[in-house]
C-alpha cells in the first residue's frame, strides 16, 4: 500500500473503511510547457527599488537600429526622458548609431539636443568590408565619426557569425583587415563595445537537454549549432587574440564578456587583459542564479564592471530587454538587495530559461563604481 493510500485509510470513516475501494482513476493532465506558469509558494521578503541609490549611466542601449548609414529609431527623447528621470538614469549610451550620415543624425537628435543625457557610438561599415582598401577606409570613417560626435565603436556579432567574404566564408573575429580599425580606436580614445558570441546554449542542439529550449524553439534562427559556425570557445579565443594584439585599445566585452555562465573564464580574461572591461546587459538572469560567485566577481573586478541593460525601446522581440520602469527596477533590486528568488525580466514567462534570481546586495562604494564611476572614466566624461 502506498503511503498516501495508507494515510487516507487512517482518515476514512469506519463504515467506509470496510468497503472495497475502486481502483483510483488517473487525474493527470497534459500541459504544453509554453502554458506552464507556476506561482511560487516561497514566502520571502521583497524589497522593491523604485529608484537606484546613485545616478546611473546605462552604457548599453539600442535607441536606434542601423544598417550601415541607414538608421531607424526605437524611441524619441520625449519618450525616454520621463523614464530616465523616474529611475535616476543620468545618461543612456546608444551603441548602435551606425556610420556616416546615420551617426550624424543620431548625434544631432539626441546628444546635441539633450546634452549630458545621451551619447552615441558608431559601427563599422560592414557592407564595404569586402571592398579593396577597406581596412584603411574604415579607420578614416572612425575618425570622421569621432569628429561628428561619436564617442565609441560598437562591434556586433556580425563579425564572426554573419559577415562573409567574397567566397561566402565567414570572416574571423581576428581577421587582420580590422587591425587598423582597432588601432584607430586607441588613437581616437574611442572604447570598443564588442559582442562576438552568444550564450553557450545557442551552440548546442535544441533538444530536451538545452536549458534555453523554449527561447530557441521560439527563435530557431538564433541557434548557431551545426553548419559552418564556429563554437563559442573558438569565437572567444579569436576575440582574445584581438585583445592581445591591441593592448592600447580599450575594449568593453558586452554581456559579461559573452560568457556569464562561466565566471571563471571571464575572470581569466580580465586577469590576462588589463585593457578589457565588462558590462551586465541582458545577463543578470545568469549572474543572479549564482549570487555567491557573482558577489565575489563584483568584489574583485569592481573597477572594471559597468552598468548596462541592452535595453531596446519598444523591443517586443526581446522581453528581457524592453526599456521601461520595470527593467530598471529589476536591475536595481539585483544589485542593491539580498532578495531571494525573483524574476530577472519584465515578462510573464522567463524569456531565457525557467529559473529565478537572487540579489547580491553590493555596498555603496561598489554600487557607485558600477552605476556610473567606471563609465565616467571609460568614456572620458567630466566627473
């Protein structure tokens, strides 16, 4: 007799205890995992943070989206500034400002119209990468963008995972044609916000063992498993060769160095390359499920970690990055409190994986550095 049947028998009325019970019928139901939205029964303190304790520089946002010198905007200053005021966001850095006329347009609409509230980064002109003389032309474009007001360079995972040469072969992250570009960034004091790889699960089969199954099932085009894509570690090794070849260039390795699931690897990168920093964008879901390791990481590298969200105004495709009040509440709660087991994104279903996170309760001295001091230094802003 099963334990539950035995206990039920003890609680049965005497008259009924003598009757022969019919075989229990199964009440199990089938449930599509996409409909599964369990409500936690855990009773723990909740500390809502309506306004970060110190002013914030969000080093990683996507106010615009660009293809070379063509630009579209995800939000106007009039839409963004009220949220920034409520959440103590002093400055938003738009890393996807494109190049050429796109950068000039973005700087005029945001940086110059609202000084001290917005900064714009430029991007490589990827559409010209296979043209003769591209290497030096790109370096010249950077100097032009700097004169137009761009304050840094954003390199997306186009390099390494999408950009192909004239023969259709993927262009490696450490391709020497980009060496003049990296050196120009050093000469122009333009930090490089670089992103060349994605979560490790994106390089694995989309199967029952993949912790991001739902995310990849919904977006199969995000998977880099198979075909001719390099692996995650291959991409990071090529990136590290760029770091080594250009020690005078300042790099900001976005998304916690592209491998927030492996802080030991990120730590080794920071130890090896003093010209490298990291930021948090769209990775508190990873950091918050390893709070003790994350707290040690912040303690050790407090001078090289920057605040970023990867925020996309009106970014319906990326629920973990939708710009708004709730996004900044969650980031502040993660950084400032020791709350347990809360959502890492403003979405009904966890967008990256079915887990929750824990706050790491940073002290004020480290919070100031992460929220704004490290960014002030990296961007060369007035104190």
